């Protein structure tokens, strides 16, 4: 390990990754495909799945932060999305 001090703030700047052209092309198609998928399911299903995913997201976010919370305790306090 180097004992030299880091001078300047250049090392704090974010890096810009490079992606292959194939990946960028696929990424451009994601919004279109998401809209297509939205139109293929009934609105009631989308609402219920969205609610479950919000609870799942909260659970794993808390777990990453070192807080173990049961999903059942998150469900009543999960943010609701207005449509």
C-alpha cells in the first residue's frame, strides 16, 4: 500500500464507463418494452404488483443498510402511489 498522500480532488470525480454498442441499443429499447408490457396487463394487476414491489424494495433497502425489518411490518407504512 502506498504511503503517499492523495492531493487534489480529481479522484472524487465519477467515472464514465464505456458500454458496447449492443448494450446501448438494448437499453434504448427498455422504455418502449416497458410501455408495451404495461398495456398487456390489467390495471388492477399493475397496482397490486406495484405495491408488492414497493414493499420488497423497502425490505432489501433496509437489509442493505443493516436493518432487518419484516415485510409484514413494512406493508402498512409503505408509500402509496397515486394513479
